[in-house]
């Protein structure tokens, strides 16, 4: 029988495993912030990766595991964003193969 990896009162869904199969990116639909992205690392509690009033979802690790791409409506429409996985830094919006760092 499958066992849950996390416990929450909120709906959750798996998005992407890291290339080495050790880290899971998943979304959770919270009552206050809606769709948010979380990271589950071995032996640790889940940690938020992108938790904003916007809808972050559809996370996918890059083939080398260094980046996480996801969809967000932060700009007012759904767009693809990328962020380094290792350092939780500011996201960059993917726009016609150019990347721009977003201002806070």
C-alpha cells in the first residue's frame, strides 16, 4: 500500500523529481495563498520554494538538477519562470530565450 510522503489538510500534487530521484517538487493549494511550490528533501520537513499570492504550479527540475522551472501568473498572465534550485534566489522570467531578473 502506498504511503504519503507529506501530511497536510490542503490538497497537494507531485510535480517533479530531481534527476537523482532524491528531491520532490510539489504544489499545495493553501487557503490564503492558493497554489504554492514546496520542496521535499530526504530526512527533512517540506520547505516552501515559491509561496506568494500568485499561482505557482507545474514545477520541473532541469536535467542537471540545478534549476526549477514553473508556471506563475505573477505578471497577470501565466508565464514560465526559472530559479536556481540550490540557492532560493529571485525568479527570472523566461521570455523568448532571454532571462531577466525580476525586481521585488
